[in-house]
C-alpha cells in the first residue's frame, strides 16, 4: 500500500531529526562521513520506519528482514538510525570513533546491535546480501534482504560478480539501492570513473531497475513496494541524491565526504536541515533521474 | 573402490580415491545428518570433486561461475542466514584472489564457513606458478579466528572435514591435487584439531611436516634408520593453527634438532609457525626449514618438483644429515625449566 500523505509527513520529519543526529555525532566523533550519510538518510528512514520487519528489542530475531550497508562508510547514518530505533542507547554514540568504542566509522556487526553485516571495504556488501537472500530461500524463510550501495562503490568488480549471480539465481527477495550522489573521494563520479549509463548496466545484468529521486519519500516507498512485488529477478533502485543533503554548506561539495565540524557549525547545519531550504543552493545540480 | 563401514561414518579407501574425492564423500555423509550444510564452488565442481555431493544433493550445491570474490561473499551471507557453507576452490584463489572476502567477510565476522582449498603447494605441477600456491599457509594463519589444517592424505582429509563441522568459526583445509601418496592406513588414529600425530618415535632429530611432506618424512625416517642408524621422530603437524606447542617443545627437549618440511615458501608457513614456538620458549636448538626457498615455483610433475625442493624422501634424508651436523648452543639446564 503506497505511503499516505500522513506517512510521508511523519517520515520527512523523522529524516530531518536523523540528519540532525548525524550532525551531533559528527561533532562528538571529531569527524565523520557526513556527506554520504546525509545523502542516504531518506532511504534509511523509509526502510527502518516503514518497510523493514525488524525487532530492535530482539536484534537477532531469525525472521527479521536483513539490511546490509554495503557503503560501510555510511556507518554514521546507520548508527543514528539504530540508536533512534532503540537498538542501543543514543548516549553511546558520544563514543563514536573514540578509543575502543564499539562504533568506528565502519560498523562491526559483532559489536553493534542491529548491524546485520560488518562492512567498510567496498564491494563486499552485495555478495553477502545475495548469500543471505539465497540462504533464506534455501531454508524456505520469507524474510527479505535489502542492500545499500554507494555509486562510487559500483566501480568494484565484485559488485558486478554479485549482480550477475543475483540474476542467475533469480534472487527476487533481494533489493539493492544505489545512493547515486554523484561523488566519490576524488571528485565527481563521472570525472573519476564514469558510471553512466548506470541504469542500463544494471538492466543488462538482468535486474529490474527503478530510477527515482532518492530524497522523495513517496518515490522511495513506491519503488520499494515495486521491488517487493517483483518476481523472478532482483530489483535495484537507483536513488538520485545529493551528497550532504539538507545542509546548505555541505550539499554537492566533495569536501564533505568526510569532515569535522564544531558546535557552532553544527548549529548552523541543523538550522539548515530544519528549515528545509538547502536545496535552493543547488543551482545547476543534476535533476532527479538524470546524469551529471 | 573399497568401501568400509565404520562405526559412525562410511569411510572410503584412501588408496584409490584422491583427497578431494574423499572430501566430497565425507561431505555427503555429513550433509545427510546436517541440513545446514551446502557446498559452493566457482566453476570448479569437477576439479574440486564435489560432483558426488552434487549428484546426491543437487539443490545444495551453488556454482557461482568464475567469480571467487562473490563466492566467498555469498558464503558469508549464507552463514549469516544460518547455513553451514563448504566452499571449495583452488588454494591460489581462496588465499589470494578472494583474500579480502575471506578475511573481512568470513574471519572478521567469525562466521562458520569451511574452506576446502585444493591444488595447494605445487601439486598442480605442470599448470605452473599461477595455479600453484606456496603462500597460503602464511596468509591464512595470519587471519585472526582462522583455523588452518593441512592434511597429510585422504584419511586425514576425512578426519579434518568431520572435525571442521564440529568446530565453530572459519576453517581452512588445504589439499593437494589428489594424486599424492597415502601415509595412513585408515582414519582411526586419534585425529584432533591442534594435536600433532607422532608417526615415528625418534631421539636424534625431529622432522615436523604437514601435507604430502608427512609421507616423505616417514619414508626418510625409514631410510635413515636403515642406512645410518639415525633415530628420527616424525610429527604430522596437520593443524598449523592452533599449533601444538606442547608437541613441538617436547621434540625440542627430546631431540634438540628440528627440521620442518612443507610444500610452501619457507617464509611464513609451518616452519615459521614452529620457529615462533621455539623462539618464544627461549630454547636453542639446531633448526632448519625445507620448502621453496622464497622463489616462484618451477613447472613439472609434482614428484619432480618435490625432489627439486628437497621435500621428498631423498631430499629429507640429505637435510637431516646436514642438520645433524649443525652446531648450536645447548643449555644443559633446559630440563630443569620444564
């Protein structure tokens, strides 16, 4: 059932709050992967606050849906979501990146409740998520597997090994998202290593492909529901996003892949998030669904 | 093929079956009892001899094509979903092509994935260096959580595979190509992960070996006894990690001369693992390592290569004679400290 107007309003408010949390943790951590965490925040919000069947009080519940953060450097964003969902106390995030903290930039599933796979090195998440989906089917279990990739991550050959195999094994309970924020550490994806036509590539590998505005919760919801209904093939949802989304001085600026902010800058960032006006600063940025 | 019915498992004639074939059959037996067991490979179902498993359990075999990174990633995901994956591919690909997946996806997460690495060492002789693997023991033993086993022959392979199922966490079992001679006569000799097998008692020197070198070390011990009257202890240290420190230090104390023989680079493998134990004990002894002298392997029949690298019977005989003449600083108070 599509998200109602009320659902969307609630999710949008939650996404704003989570983005503010990410800003706070970036201050506590002394630096974090803020840009890519902000770009994927709306997808994470839709999943964790509407679509994923999980039990924060029972993180290892065998029948839960699985979520693999293949772009493991988004650990900042995921840990804020997990804390907010109640997997652990938000206060623990004050230790983010600190000595012997369970929370490093890339989350360790053996240390952080609710993390279904330890990730960080790119190109590892999709093969693991595929293995989970195959394992569920082999054991006749109904849970679904979701995997969020970075767009720069799609340079990795192992992503395409898994893409080929997911089609071959008809892994239709596997849904991948690509956080298409058009940026990687060294610059714009199309300058460093061109990905386009990205959707055509996934199509050629046999996937159902949906290309959406990754900040539009109605589109995200519709795409997830389409993926859930798809039979015989996995679905990839290519989410056109803005790196640093929501913070006027971070948006679409590669230097915020990883950055530090003080409390003064954090206050400005949060004000920008809550005002919801940052997008206006993006003149010339790619339109939803388009390539840069 | 001679089939023998054991007390618990069907065991097979290791003289007529290769290590990998025995692996396939033992896995079939294990899978009968354990529905979690699945087998994965990357276009090497034939070469790694899981065909018999495929015939019996076609739904439980997953061939991912020639894509080893994906192979180990999928195995990690399957283990996460509650299955017990056995992944077989050549050791070169398990230890090098997909090393990061083995390390980060499997070992770091401490997952129950069992790796059957075939064609270890120079056992695929004529295929050349790309299909040899003389680095894998060094690589795998440096991965935290990983258990590393190098069975001497088919019987020991059967034992290792059964033991691996019972041991939680990742296990790497390194096999040859399958045409290696057999040392043991059956599988009933008290195999235990982490416990060396004394296959020949001796007092003058200890030869510590793993894999096919065990057979050759045993042959060398017989020759040395007959020709020189030398008493050679031979230890089958099949488990490289966790290593049997007690057996190694006992050998140092009892014989004070140690020769380690393995089908591997002399850097980082069993020889280095044994040296670690001896160095940490503070005991001096005459010590030598046989294997590939930090070089890439030659092409040839495995037996010619074993001879070339002195890891066959004659080679070990020569090395033992050399080590027996080495001088070392003996501390006469040793035994007091044990």
